């Protein structure tokens, strides 16, 4: 198992995997941040709508 991991991380394929992992992490941070921003704004809109209906 350790030989397999050493071969992956030492070769060109290992660099590709590391680059994809970094890109995936950045994309996930952006998506989570966007969802949190939209979620809080959507909550405010629904709260304002509910307040105006009552």
C-alpha cells in the first residue's frame, strides 16, 4: 500500500491528482460560501414576506 501511494505522489500522475484536489477544494469553498450567502438572503426575503402578510 505504501508503495502504491509513493508511486502516485512521486510521478506525474501524482501532481495531477494534487492539482485536482486543490481545485476541488477551492470550488467547494466557493460553492459553500455562495449557498450560505443565498440561504441567508432567501431567509430574509421569506421573513419579510411573512411579516407583510400578517
